[in-house]
């Protein structure tokens, strides 16, 4: 089973902002304890690559990826550190093409028909829909899915515990991205039990919605 199939099975990819490298491994373990074996560590902080490397080394059962990748240089640095998948806020031909050449799963942000058509031309079958709450949320995704019937969406931005079930119940949504299960506050305050609790709740909601 490949990474994208596993992401679909789990149904959620937490967006994780690590400000201190030493928080990366405990956060990964807290997510795992809650039933989530994927995490997207964003490249918004200076220690992102080191955090990815620590998780890859210390928590091999966690599939760690890199998010907020804006160019090929960042993608290369993330993969060197141990990232197993790449997520971008927008569609970059150079990032997608390089990842495809390296056989690294990549999920670029696409919110318009034109962007989705370009993603299809590049050989992709899954795109990120970000920020979902700004670009029409579930209604927009349903409208796009009616046209692009072989495209799967990973909505991020504005998805939370309150509307998770609505998103998860749509067959065109492969998984949900979000930070509510591991907020920056919970990570910095080392509230790892809370992260595990919220992760388990999210996994349960997704499983119930998909039935």
C-alpha cells in the first residue's frame, strides 16, 4: 500500500508547527497514541528540517512529511531530512515535477478549475484545497468534484472538530488536514495527552462519518 492510500485510510493529516526541535518526537508519539500515523511538519520554522529528521529517526512508525513547501530547494531539503511526502500551499510545476521524478508523493494546493487541470496534466490525482474556509469550503469542493470526478481533495484551513464529520463524509475527500488536534499552544505547553485525546476523537469522527 502506498502513502496516499494509507493517508486515505487514516483520513487525517495533522499540520504540525514545531518551534523547538525537542518537541517533535513527543508530538509524533502523542499523535500515534491517538491513532494517527501521519504528520505534516511545516517549513514555516527554522528547525523544520531538523524536526523532520528527528521524527524519521526516533519514531519510524510515523510517516512524516513536509508542508508549506514553496520551491524545489525546500522540497529537496525536506526529503534529505527524511520527509516521505510533500505538501504545498499552491501549485508549483518545479516542485511537483521534481517530486514525481523522485517518486515522492506530493499534494499541491489547488482551488480553481485551471489549477486542478494543470495538476492533472502533471499526473496528480490528489490536491490540497487551501484555505478551504476562504475558497468556499465543502460546497466548492462538491462543485469541483462534480467536474473532476477522478480527483481527490485534501481540505485544509477552517476544518475543525465542529465540521469534520461533514467533510469526512464526502467520497471525494481523501483526508482532512488541520492543526486543531495538535495546536501550537498544546505543543509548546507539552500537553501531549490532550493531543492524543483530540487525535482519537478525530479518528473516531472520521470513521463514523465514512460509514
